């Protein structure tokens, strides 16, 4: 073949290479079909591009990330709804009273069954003729809502939830977001290229929890399928012309070919989840009315902390649960009323998501006992004089004011 023909073939290969650059999207390929038909002219168009899913992953979140689909599936987290058992409640009964944290609260699961869990926050309960325990919560608790949930102090009256509990007003509009990531290999006339895509679909949390087996797999597959359909890849190649042989007088054969170049573009999408900010509050009271030097501290939060670091203000500290008592040393006797020492009590709550939250400072006053007193009484009767001396020694603190 002559040199002029070789140059012409090489020029044609360059033109085909420019025309073959295209963007391929997994899914409908009508636009791609028109492009390859233009290149091929009246000949048979090359095969349409195909996409093969190499890997995909699906993660689910509820309420902005307070729980994952895995938490729900494994039972590490249970969602319950307010019972709202308003019938038969005596809101203004003199029997209504407040109870300390650690009582049994309740809620309905997605199947309507009543389940029980420990509530760490104090609450007000009132009598109810419809509650299985005779009482419902009307104030306070971990949510602070008036939810009319059956309540109980002592032993749990029914099935107890394992793991963390989230109480919601209703399951009606509560949804779970399933986010999928997919890696796809696209094969077209110009070669192959990898691509990535993502998609997010949502379902009612109640539907997701009640589904199982094939139905739940279909929900997850729906998200993964949409992520794969959103993947796209850019392919660019240079057509390879047929081999060209140049024969010389010495009968030496030389074969010249061009190379194929593939350009790959990968798009990565990142989702950032902001941790939930927890809150807590410290309350301090006397352990009993007859003991003015023992502080009883309680920490309440929007969720129960895993542990609390107690700083008692007298050089002592400890890490323990949400309720703790501490007894201070007896103060020196003073002749001045109202004297003693004030200690600043501080508590820091440690939550399961790694947050450490300062619950505040509370001053606690330990009074000094009054000085010892000696009283002498002299009486004379029938010429006999009697002297009675009474000595009162104070070795401990007096009762608190009003006690």
C-alpha cells in the first residue's frame, strides 16, 4: 500500500476517534443510539451500552440519624408511640402525685402492643380507671409531654423493651430514609468505564418495621436500583484502523497499528450526618429532713446518660449512675446562727454517642451545730435547797429550717 493511502487511513481514524467520545448513562440510551448511528452512517449500529452493578450498599436513618436501619432491625433501638389513654383519667384528683425517676413508662409498638421501659426522669401520675396499672403519666418523664401512658412503680407489669427506646407522638408520619451507593461498570462501543451513583428513598417506619423477608428486601433493592440508574460514565476512544502492510524490494513486512485510549471519570457523593445534641439537668436535695449534711443528687436528660461524673465540691468525685448521695463532714460548732460551709456540686453526663454534657452547678449548704449549753436550776422546798444542772452537747447538725 502506498504512503498516501496510509496517511488517509490515519486521518480517518482520528476523525472517528473524535466522533466516538460520548457520555453513557445507565438506563434509557436513545441519545446514545442516535450518536452511534451518526458515526456508523448507513451501516449496522454498534451494540447499545450496558451497565453491570459491581457493588452496592444501603444504609437507613430515622429522625435525622438518632437511629439506623440496623439498630431497628437488630432491636438495639425500639420506637414506641404515645398511648394517649385519656378516657377514665382523673386529672384533678387529690391522688395525683409526682414519682422519682426509674419508674416504668409504656408505649405502643407498631403492632399496637403495650410495651414497658425504664423512664429516668421524675413524672406526675394521676389515677385512671382504664389503665392496666390504675395510673397514667400526665407530666414530666423523659419526653415532658402529656401523653397519658400507663405508668407503674415497682415491678414491670408487662413485656420490657431491650435496648434504647425513643418515644414519638405517633407513627403516622415517621419515615425511614434508605440511602444507597452503587458502583457500576459501563461497557460501550468505545470500551469500558466505571461509574458511581447514589439515591435516597423513604418509607413509613411503621411499614418498614412490620415488613420482613422478601418485602423488606424489595424496599432495600428499590434504593439500590435507583442508585445504579443514577450512575454515569464518560467514555472516549480512538478507532483502531485495519493493519497496514508496506512491502519493499527486500520483501520485509512492517505492520503499523494505533493504540486505544480509555478515559474514566468517577463521581463521588458524600453524606454528612450531624450527631444529635443531648441535654441534662442536675437537681440536689437533702437525703432526709433529719440529715442536713447528706446531699441526694439526680441527673435527668432527654435520654438517659450511660454514666455521670459527680464532683461534690469537697475534693471528692466519682463516676456512677444518674442518682447518687454524698455525706459531708460535720462542721465545727459555732455560736453564730446560720454559719456553715456551702459546697458547689457539679455533674457531667456521659452519653452513648460520645458526648459529655455539663448538667450545671448547685450550691449545697451544710450548717454548723450550735454551741453546747449548760442550764442550772435552783429550787428550795421546806428549807431544802436543790440545785439541778443540765448540760446539752451538740455533736451533729441541727434539723434544717422548717424540719
